[in-house]
C-alpha cells in the first residue's frame, strides 16, 4: 500500500494568478492581462514583474505552460507569451479552494 502525496496547494498570489489565467482563457491569459485582472478584481496594485516571477515558478512546478501566441501589430509585431493551466494546475486550484472553504466553515466574519 502506497501513500498518495497530498495535493499541491498554492500561496495566495499564486492562486490569484492561476484563477485570473483560468478566467481569461488560453487566448488572452498573459502577464499583462493577468496583472490587470487581479488589480481590477481585488483593488491591489500588482506589479508585472511579480506576475512574471510567479508564472515562471508555476511553470517550473508544471502547474502551467506558456507559449508564444500570434504576432500582434499593436506590440510592434511581437507575440505575447500565453498561459495555459495544466491538469495538475487545475487540481492545485481546486485543492487550494477546497482547503479555504473547509477552513471557513463555521466562521462568521
């Protein structure tokens, strides 16, 4: 009998980045749009550098992948690096949200 490893859970900002990427979808999720989505929805100042570093860390953990999209005329022909969550990434979002919901049960705030 082998013990299965506990599900990966995410730190707060990692969770925000992952949820923003899910919301935006594979065709629109990139560092700038993710930062803007988090800022718009939370009111937090989000530095793009923080998003870039978090995306790199999450990609190293195999929780998401990035790939260059189509060239964009408004970017001088440069493509955006688009973000897609992996199956493990979606599982990590679910596990983290489950843990948060479990902790909130019975708490009145």
